[in-house]
């Protein structure tokens, strides 16, 4: 059945359309013999002991050299709901905290959600189970899983042991702005420039959420374009009103108030597009990825912490696999802003299961067998190691052409199935982690 218009737009705005795999590319250029490619990958690959967090991480040491002195590292996922990807991100983050000085885990989730979870990991404020349940709804529901809960609980425990050098949690996305953002901006203005409170309240009229996340987003998208446009004009005016005020004595409080007002404006402008116009939809997708990149850069520079960015493979990569709908991706914007200070690590898998929404709008557990002939995964699965990581920039010449040629690759978003797209691994990522098999994540509150 055809999805409701709101559902279609949400799939693009908050998630990625599913990119099925297994069909040989009709346009792929001639490549070296598969045996030569596998031999080259064999020589460059480093075996991965496990995806599960805890214990020794000596097998992750080659990753340290691959990311070098990067201040932001993007770590992807080939599905939005496989346990092995989520568990591996937990394990990699713990390793980078201990060995490379990373201190922020950034998620493809709302900025306001990240602030609530950051309050938990820093100060023990709130119950992470409740935060997950309240915040990870609709197309964010995939993050409400047992693996990410385990991660944030480890982060809290780490901070109890290291109060002077804590780890942090951030969300970089703009699908929604929680009531906490409006309250923080209004409280700052009331404390520093009370004469402006009435004006700010008028500009934010009808915008502060009073319903759950999923309901708010759907109601927002159902508003006429002219109304959404007018709302974005008001959030922009509120941001400019705040920027025109002096920081008084507390520069830190002022900076955070401006940043939260900026995110409120970002969210409104994310929906300030005419979604009946295909060109406007593509512009909205570009805006989202550019803004997520800008939020990560702001956080990294403001906190001075190194950031592990968790998002879909398509977002953390450099080259869009679906340029008609996603003209430029977050990874490309981060590379523009940070240069060698950003590194991208893609994830692929040979077979296994994941959760995704089917054509009936219900969540299903999908299971895929070995990847089809002509796909990237078919060759990657022939490497001698079951699971491994490889620096795509230093692989032997026999595999260079193969790595730079686009071919079908599993890149599954929140919905399944959809048409295949071709991905050139070496043009999209600096490094790659390949897992032979994955299992579906355990979703909470379902």
C-alpha cells in the first residue's frame, strides 16, 4: 500500500530510504579478477575479535592509526537496527575513550534528546529508560534498544569514576526540538533581559511541544506550507533577538542559550520546504545533512572533545548513493569543515537480520542470506577473516579499481525493501569494518 504523505516525508527527513542490494550493477566498470582483489584485501585486513563491548581491545589498535589525529570520526551502520552494529559502536567508543582521548558519543538523534541523555551521563539526572521511551519515537524508535541503553549506562558509570574528565552524549539531528530547548531560552531571557520575555513568548507561540515526539512531528508536517513558513520566520526572529543582546557576565550561559535558540530555528527551517516539490525535498535533505554536520562541529569546538559520530553509512560517508534525493551528505560537509580532522568508517555485512518497517507500516524482523553476485559484500565476505577492519586508502593496487567502482551494497534505512543503489567503498569511506553476519537488535518498549 502507498504510505501517507507525512510518512513518506518523514522517511526522507528523519531516516534514509532503504537501499536494497544483491543486484549486479549494469554500469559497473571492468574490475580486476576477484581473486586478485581478495588477495589484496587479505593482506590489508586486520581481524576483529568480537563486536561485544568489554575486555581487551588490542584488535582495535589498527583503527587508531586509520583515524590518526581526527577530532571527529564517523562510524556508520548498514542497517538501522542490527545488534552487532550497535554493540560494535559501544566497543569502539570505549576503546577510543581509553586509548585516543575521545569524550563525546554523538548520535543521529535530536539535539534536545542528546541534552537529556547528557544530563544523565554527566550528573545522573533522570532515568535513561524513561528518556529512551519518551524521546525515541516514530523514526527515532530504532535507538530505543538494549545496546544503546547499555552504552549510556556505561558512560554514566565511567563518569562516576572520572568526575574530572567526563564523557558526554550529544544528538546532532533536527527532526524535533523538545520543550527543554524553549524553556532554557526563555529562562535565560527572563533572567538577563526580562523586558524581552513577552516578545519571545509571542515569537514562540504554538511551537513549544505539548504532545509526544511522534505526534508533534506528524502534526507539524500536516500543517499547510504557508503556516510552516510563518513559524520558521518567527523562530528566526527569536534567534536574532537573542543574538542582539550582550552576553552580560555569563558568556557560557549566553552561548548555550543562543545555540538552543539556533536549534529551535533549525528544526523549523527543516520543515520550511514545500514537500510537494521534488526539488524542495532534495533541498531539505541537503539542509538536514549540512545542519547535522554544523551541530557536530559546534559541539566539538565548544566542548573541546573528540567525537565519535554514530549515523547511517550514507550520512557519515562522502559520496551520496542516492544523489537525486540526498545531494550531499553529512560526511562530505564534515570533511569540508574539518579536513583531515574528520575520518569516515563504513560498516558492511554479509548476511543476517535487522528490524525495519515493511510496506504494511508494521515493524518486522528481516533476514537476508549471502549477498548477490556482483555486490561489494560478496567479495568482502571472501576475505579470510570472519570480521575485520581495513584502511581503504592503503589497500594494494590490485584492489584499488575495485574499491573505487560503484556496485550494489546493502544500505538499509528504516523501511524495507526498496530499490538498489551503487556505492564505491573507497570514495565513500576512509576505512571499513566488515562483519560476516549480524542479528537484529532487541528493541525496547515494543
